[in-house]
């Protein structure tokens, strides 16, 4: 069985049916891209996979690592190896970025990592992301710019080393340089064994330097087409127009 | 699941050494009488002026009405007041009788057995007396006087006590101030001589063991010209009291160019009516800093006041209030600007959950004499669910044009998105919420000495346990 298996998934938000019968299968180490026009339901899929309680799964199943996780709380899903980089990361005063990540690692692994080791890992990952070191002691996302918030998300991805990560519009609102460093971080994650990805985006800039196994087009809550990495280029050229009437 | 709340049930009336109604033989006359007050005075070996003061206070008490503007205190039977006073003198509480959840909380806060017993008002007299005397020796070398109110009153500081006792909070202030004047017992007396700056905070932590002293205790602190003191009252463990009324009084005199920082974390058992009065007066160039944490109690009325009498004097109030199920906590601060170039800052946080009610109430008065006064009020509330309540009542009375006044209020609910965000990183719901609440409280914890900050965070975690589901 694939690492993530989504079967006939239907999702409702605030009484509106958003996702209609989604089927998707992502294997270990695979990178999938989910594209589609605004309002197609891309973020809804990410949130439903991660267990956001606002998103109501009306039917279907989500299997992760062979287990049905549909009823599990987000923290259980994270502990099972799932991760989501948020489109709008939340600001949490009172806890520093560094101690938050360390706390999360402890929660997930059940053991405290050595501080010296941790500091070294954090430092080298921040360097990779061209992320000013002083941010590690600042309160989580508080007063961070849009770009810094996204870097902080990718930093968490690299530190937490999940089996599968959803990147929800990680490239939105970033300038060219920031997109480049963020995608470098993502490439680093791909290098991990079995590091699988679902990259949600409506732009293609972030995908330029990444290896993509599969691309899915989501329009009006339905996956209307799936293909390999070349589908990205086609969308890049022609947009979503031809899918709008499907 | 093990019960982790610090809540205690209603008091077990059988622990009183007299019986209710019918059996007239043991029955004490309802209401507080002159005889009872005289008896207290006699047992405490009061000087004559104090005896007269108590009786005068009793007269005032009888004339004043119960406040009608705050949380409901009808559950407090004023006619039964004597039952709150009496157990003090005859209390024979045993450690075994302290409710289990209180004991568990002590354990969770990591407080050693001996201190737990003393915090609960029982036993361990010897140990804590010893610690207390050690602190006292060190401090007394600097010329600072730190003793209990009774000793101060009957010893060489009698005149000093007489000059200051309830001069700042007169018994006419309100009914419970009058009650305090009549029946007060226990508390701390601190005198810091001119120019003496104490490096370590003075703590009343070890002084709570005096039998029943937690209920009508009087704290009198005099910081002389150019001196500096940090005083910490109480601790964050629940103060267990068999009776459920607390009407303490704190009077702080801050001399010219002196500085006083007064920190308290009050955590009463959840059957308590906490009607506490705290007031400070600042002379020229003086500054008072209040750090106040209000946890526990059933109902609280607590508004530490600062009177900025001298020119250039300064007051800061930083407070946090946490109201859970069955709690109605009405807290805030009061600032009175009299001198020129005076400044005051109020910064409060309040949290309510499980149907708890938290009201922020403050008053800032700038008198016509207070030219160039500067006052700022900032209050923020966080509600953890739909059934809790948070109100803000900030009053301002500005009687001069030459003043700089600012006000900011924020009321919000805990963000589901933030909870989801933290949970998506593997943190469970309870911890995620506790993390957000701790973060909200952070500006206050930062002001506390480390061990108190740690205890306050533990306390928030304890309060948050069981908040889910």
C-alpha cells in the first residue's frame, strides 16, 4: 500500500460541499503537485488531511501508513509522521521558535534530544534557508514577515523530518530570492529517505528546481486530470482554462 | 482520570467546634459583637489604642452596607460573620483533613511536605519558624525590620505601627475594611531605613503558618527615603482555609525617592470570598510596582490602589487573573494622580474558561494639581470557550488639560487556528491551549522572580488540565 491513500474523500466546510470524491495515492519518497485555480479546494484537501476540525469529512477514508487516520486528532497524525506547512502560519507569543521546535520534536519522538546536537542541527538548517539566526530566539512567528514565516515553516519541516509533508501555498507572497531558498529547503527534505510531498500551489516558480513525480489538477472540488511532471509546464503555458467547463 | 483541579468543595462545617442552630447550648450569638472583638483584642494582648481602634471599626462596620456594584456575594452570610472569625482562634486543623486535591496540587507544584503543611495552615511550625528566622537574621544586619504584625504592635515599633496602621485604608473605606479593622490578625510588618537597598526579595512565603493568619492579615510596609525593597507575598500554592472569607489589608508607604516592588500570587481555594484591600502611597520621586496574580477563590474583589501624592512619583501595575468554573473574579487597579509629573501604567491580562467570569475594573483619577501627568491603561482578555465571560470597566476621571492619557482594551477568544497549528506539530490539545495561555500570560510571568514564574506556569497548566472535552 502507498504511504498515503485517499479514497472517495468528500469534505464539507460551513455546510458547503467543497471536495467531491477525491482519490489520490502517494508513495514513499514521491513528490506530488496539486494545482488548480483559486477556490478549487486545494487548501481544503491539505487541511482535511491534517485533521483541521473545521473541515468535515462527510465520506471516504484517509489511510496513512496502512492505518485509517480519518478520526485521529492533528497531533496524532503529526506523531504518525504527517506535517503541513501552513499558508498563513499563526503567531504564538511567549514561546521562542527554537524552544517550540525542540518541544515538538520531544512530543513526537518521546525523548529529549541533546541541546548541543539540537543547536547544531537548527543552526545548519537556518543557514541553508538563509534565515537570520537571531530569529530562533524570537517568539514563534510573532512579527515575522511573510517570507520569514514561510522559512520558519520549512525549518520545522527539516527539523521534524516527517514521512509526508503537505506544503500549502508555501510560495505565495514570496519574492524570487525567497522562493529560491525555500525550494532549496524542500530539495533538502526530498533527499531524506522516503520523504514524500504534496505541494499545493497555483504558481509554478517553486517547482522549477524540484523533481516532481505526479501532478494533479483540482477544479471545483474534483481532480480533473493527473499526469507526470510535464503537466506543470503545460499549465504554465495554457493555464486552467480548458478544465473550467469540465 | 485523576482529578487535577485545585477546587475544593464547600467547607465541612463539622470542623467547627460549635454546632449549628438547634442545640442552643453551644450556639454563639449571631453577628459580630463587641464581646467577641474585645475577646480577640485580649487574646492578642493589644495595647489599649488598638483595642479602641477595633471597637471603633466594629461600630463603622455595623453602619456600612455590603457593596452592591460587583460580583454577587450573597453566598457570604454576613450575619454568620462570627463563624468566620471564631475558627481562627480555636482552629485545630489537621493535615489529614486538608482536601486531597489541594494536597495533589502541592505535589504537582513540587512543594516539600513541611511547607505544604505550613501552607495549609497546619503543622510544621518548627521547621518553617527556623527558616523564617534565618531570613530574618540576614536581613536584620541591614537594619531592616521584618516581623509579624503582633510583635511589631507590642514591641518597640508600636509607635510606628500606630502612626501608619489603617491610615491609608481607613475602616470607613468600605464594610470589609471596617471588618478588617475590628478583627484583623497576623500579617507582616516591614520597615526599611533610609537609603537601604535590599538585593534579595523579602518573602512572606514562610510566614503563612501562623494559625489562621491568612484570613484577616494585615501587611504594613514602610520604605524610607531613598530605600529599595522587593516584597513577595504568598505563593502560588492554594492557600487552604477552613473558613471562606478573606478580608486582608495591605498598606504600603513609599518614601521620597524610594522604590517598592510588591509581588503577589494569590491562589485561594475555590470556596473563598476574597475581599482584599491593598493601597500604596508615594512621596516625591517614589515608585511603586505591583505584580499581581489572581487565581482561585469563588469571588474576588481586588483593586490595588496607588496614590501618587508626591511630584515625579510613579506607579506600575501588572496583573493577571484566571477565572475558571464557578469563579467570578473582579480585579483591576486604581491610580490617583495628585503630584505634578506623575505617571502610572496599568497592564493586565485576564483569562476565563469553563463559564468563569472575569471582570477588569480600573479607575484612573488625575487631580487638577497633577499637571503633566501621564497615565496609560492596557487590558487584554482571553476567553477559552463560548460559555465564559469577560468584561472591561475602565473608568477615567481627568481633571486637568495638561495630562497625557492612553487606553487600550482587547477582548478575544482563543484562536482555533492557533490550536490547530500547534497540534499539527504533534502537541496535544491540552498542551496547545496551555501554551497559548502561557504565552498570553508571558508579559506578567516575565516580571516575576524565576521560581514564581515557573510556579505560575505550572499553575496555568494545572488550571488548563481538564479544560478539554
